[in-house]
């Protein structure tokens, strides 16, 4: 049988990894797929560089539309990234009847509804395993492996840059700014690291997992997004003393009122496997009502790990493209006519527990004032850690850190109490609040 | 559309879990599968008990062949277990044109070649996600999620009973026999625990993973199988001091000479995630040339976790049964006409590293004798741990434990050296040898 012909839009890190792995493991992949899979055409603005990667046998053009227009191409891989031209090209490829494979989480988290509808109408597949957690087959696990379950929640370390930074901060006791520079030097963080360190990249991925888990449309605009830029070495140390590690988690959870969708730093019990995922590695924990807690771990980025996911999608399409479109795996796990209208909750309605750090005057009655406010709002306390006083300024004036772990509380309630505590004269600095997840 | 009708053979723990989860999550599963999935007929020797589980709307018979003969049944679930009647019934169901879902690792590890060939000839699917690692979708990850990769090796904690026993031995410093009794009392070990504690169950599962990873036929008879019954509390303690934990691993590895397939206790660096998998939980580490190291973790047994895998197979079949059989996912990941003839290596050809514990006389020159024999055989030493002498018997005669970690060595060579060391007069007891895997 004639090989499946693939056109590649954009040959950067992941694109060249995809080309190289497809070449290197050509025979093994064909034995699995039942048919050869070949990249026969590449579009890239830098034609000369692209040609040097793929060699003389592959046609290289600088116009992506020439790839889409090529009637011999069965599948288009989009690795351009971003929401702009990538959106137009994916929609054009679908309109031309091509199956699409993409690693573009930003595009799908924002424009997924439009793109999946277009693909369904045209009877083609849009596959995106590489968009979440790189080489870990987490989309497949959620969409096919756990279909028996009412999924209850997902919590994932789905951004390697921030996990590398947090691991280094903890290991070396350094502050965020110092480690970020180191991460940039080592290539773990980009020159403009905003999307990573502010949690946007993780939120794109959490949005996709949320849609698949709960059968809701992608709703990136409803996600709560908080990054790691304000984390201090002190909080990591205190968390450690209390038996927790701090990780940037993408979380989505089913509740009676709606779906939680949020990205923020979280305290996680140190004994959980996910708390021990270090460096740039990714891991996703999924809890289903039948299976219980499962975890998936691996490299979340990089040339060949991401290529592994792109090629798995190519093999899936090769195996399934002759199937009746209605009997393929639905893009978002649930059939398009069976989506849920569950709402994504505003952050103020989320219920979780909290780590609070207050810089307080070292004087009698402060703990009573603070705990009195918490009690008044119905917030119950799990643990208190009061550090020895240390001097700030002269004249014997001293201050100290007061750490409080709470039980489950509505975020809106917690916001109110924090505002009240912040107004106490004995509270000397802005209160640090980090959410806490038990993940059991 | 009419629901897919499923017949269930054997309604014990997993069968009733499957029935209950299918009922409870009926609506959610249908929204994913695009079609209802219903167990409409059950065969069990205890008809009254079975009827009380499934209620009056499901037909219960005591003759499995009546289920297979029912023309309304699309899929047969085999949960009887064992090699005997289960084999006959699976082959009859295939011959009757039914798709089959089974959790029966023993059956497939021994008779898989015959069963998969019959299924391929008839154009039906035999799905077996539940046969390995319970609710963890590891078959799907290997067969579909990692298709881009030349898989290099797999190492898994794939038997919950033995992992529970090893965790308890380490936690409480107890010996094997004591913990086994406790495990039996708690229901983690069966009355006859032989298949678990001797490694046979793990070897069935490793055999299936090996076939899928490397495209070789199932060859349980070639697997090296060693259980945990001879492990002492002392070895667990020494391993800990050296930075390792002892786990019963199912291992399969690609080498230039052939495929390694082996189950035995293994030292694993304590810092690896898999070393921290405790209690009855399962985890599988898979290393592929593109993706690197990935890990999959969850409950490996139990009613609903196993049901989760059985039902995922039902959904897969529901989604795929209209597809051209040649375009479905191959039973063993590779197309039947593209299997490999790589041989499974005899254990003597396996290369790994070793932990050796020698009970030696506490006298000058013993270490030199022992290390001299190792050097003579070309075995290089990674670490030595010599314990303080303790008295055995009177007259000031003392003996001590000498622990040696080696670098990679051929097992056959190691067998020869161990025999030589055993012959030394200063070696006072049978030498303990445990293999060591770095898994990085």
C-alpha cells in the first residue's frame, strides 16, 4: 500500500524531531501502523535551513498553503504555534479534507470549539496528543483509557519550565529571580518566559484536559491563572517543614455547582508521588470514580518526546482514517451532540484549603486576633506554625512569620478574611496565600 | 441506535464491579461511546447469587455456551480465569463471531498466539487491557501511545500482593512469613498465594507487555521467574543503607542478542519514583528511544479498578467494531504479518548488576579472597559494605555480613563466581544474590 503522505508546517525543534524519529524508526512504525508514514513536503520560512534538515528527497516550500493544496498530502502537521496564522492554516487544511495533527495548545484552548466543529463537519480528525504533557500519552489515557469513569479531578505538573524553577528553588534555597536566570541560561526557560512563569501555558493544557474529562467545550477565558513569580524561598521552606512541597498545578475538578479550572502554585503532601516529580519532568494525576487515582509521568517538552506524541497521532490516523467518522474517537472524548453544559466556576466559588503566611508584630494577642477573624468567618484551622521572632529595625522592635494551614474554605470567604486580617495593625506586610491540595 | 449487547462469563469480584460501573456511569459512558453498552446476559455456576447481583432484568444462565450462542450478544467478557475452560470458551466465542474482552493474563500469556490468530482470521477483536496492571491503561499506552518509539525496556511493579508484602517488610522490619499471614488476613493475599509470591502472575503480565513492546509472540515458557519468598528483612535493610529499595519487578528489555524477559526481586535506587510505589499499588516504567522514560501508576487489582479497564475495552470495541479489521489496532501492537523473530534470551545471557550478601568468617583475608574471585572473572565492584562482626556460637568465633554491589555482569558469569565463592571455607552460609536495576 502507498505510504500515508504527511505535510509539515514549521520545522523547528519539534518538527525536526518528528522528521528524525519518523526516519529512524520508519520500519518499526510501519510494522505497527500497517502502512508507511512519510513526510513528503515541508513548509518553512527558512527554506534553506529546512532543506538541510530533511535532505533533497523532501519538497520544501515557504508557503504553507502549497502544502495544504497538494492533493497527495493526507495529513497536515501544524507546528507553527500561536493563534494567528496557525488558526487560518488549520481551518484551511480541514476545509481541504486533510487530517490535522497539532501540538498547539494555545490554539486549541482558545479556538478549539470552532476547529473541532469544522473537523467534524468535514469528517476529518484533529489530533493533539502533543499539546498536553509532551510525550506522555495523557490525552489518550483520558479519552480512551478511562472511559468507564466519572472523572472526579485532574491535577498536573504540565509546565516543565516552572517545575524546573521550583525544584531548583527548593534544592538550593534560592529565590525566583535567580533561578529564572539560571533556567534561561540552561535553555529550560525562554528569553520571554511570560507564558510559562505566569501559568498561561499550563492553563492552556488544563483547559484541554478539562474539556475531555467533563465533556465541556474548551473555555480558556474562564480559567483562573496564577503563576509562580511571587513565590519566595521562605514559603518553600515553611511548606517543607509542614510536610509539603510547592508545585505549579493545573487543576480541574467536578463539583455539584460546576467545574473548577485553575492554575496556581499549590502545596502538595511531600509523600505523594507527584510531589517528587523534579526538574523539567511532567506528571498528571487523574482520579476516576472506578479506577481511583492514577498517575502519568514523563518528559513534557523537548524535540523527540514531543515528536513521540505527534507520531502516535499519525499512527492513530493511519489506523483509523478508513473508519466511519462517527465511530472514531471523538475529539473531546464525548460525542459532539452529547457535551455537558456544566459551567466553569468563578475562582471565588472554588473550595480548597490554604497556606497563609503573615508577617506579624511579635506581641501578645496577635494570634488570638488572627484566629478570631478566621473563626468568625467559619474557617477552620488545620495547623499553625509560629517562627521565633527576629529583629526588624532597631529599638527591640521585632516581627515574626505566622503560618496557618486551613481546612476547606470557599475562596470568596478566604478573600474576605484575608482582607480583614490585612487590616490588623499587627499584620506588617502583605499576606501570602498559597492553595493546598491533598490529592488523595 | 440499539445498545451494544454484552454477555458476561463469570460474575465474581471483577464481574460485579463491571456490571455496577456500567450501570452507575451508563449515561456518561454512552455519551463517550456514542451508543449504549449493556450487559444483557450472564453465565455463572451460582445462578442465584448472580441473579441477585444483576437484578431481574438480566438473563442469568449456568451454561456459558448459551451466552456465546445468543445471536443478540455482540461482545463476550471472559472473567472465569485459568487456562482450561476459559480457553475453550474464548475460542468458541471467537468462532461465533463475537468480540472478546478478557482480564485473563494466564490464558493470553500461554495461549495468546492461538487466540489472537483465531481472532484475526475471524475479524474480531480480543481486548485485554484489564490483564495487565488493573485500571492503569498500560496496554493502550504501549500499543497506541508510544507507537513512535523503539521501546528499549519496561520494568513494572505489576503484582500488588507482593508489593504490599515488600512495603510492609520494609516499614515494619518484619520477615516474609509474618507479613504474608497479615496480607492474607487483610485480603491482599489469597489463601493459596503461590502465583503471586512466586512471581508467576507478574511473569504472565510481563510476557504480554514484552510481546507488545517488541513485536514478538507471547512466550511465557521462556520467562525467568523468581519470587520473593526467600527475601530476608536483612537484605531490605542493607539495600536501604546503600540507597536502594527492593521491589519485585517484571522486566523486559531489548538487547543486541535478543529480548530479556524476567521477573525477580530487584534493587532500585530509592530516589526513582517507582521505588516509592507502596502498598498494593502498581506502576510500570517504559523507556522509548524518542520519549525517554515514562511511568504509569494506579491500582493494579480490585473490583472497580479492573472493571475500569474492562469497560474501556468495551468502549473501544463499540467505537471500532464497524472499522475495517485491517485498520484496527493490532492485538500485539504490530501487524500480524510484521512480527519479529527476536529470541527470548536464557537467563544466563542476561546482563545486569548484582547485590551479593555473604555470611563470612570475621578473619583476615576474606575480603581479598572474595574480591579476588570477582576480579578473576572480570566482575567489577561498585560498592562494598562490611558489617561489624557479631557473635555466632561460642568460643569467640564471630561472623559478619559482607555486602557487594557489582557493575553489569553476564548472569552466567555471575553464577560461576557465586559457585566459586560458595566453595570458600570462610563463606559460612548460602550466598544471597539479588539483581539490581538502575532504571534511568
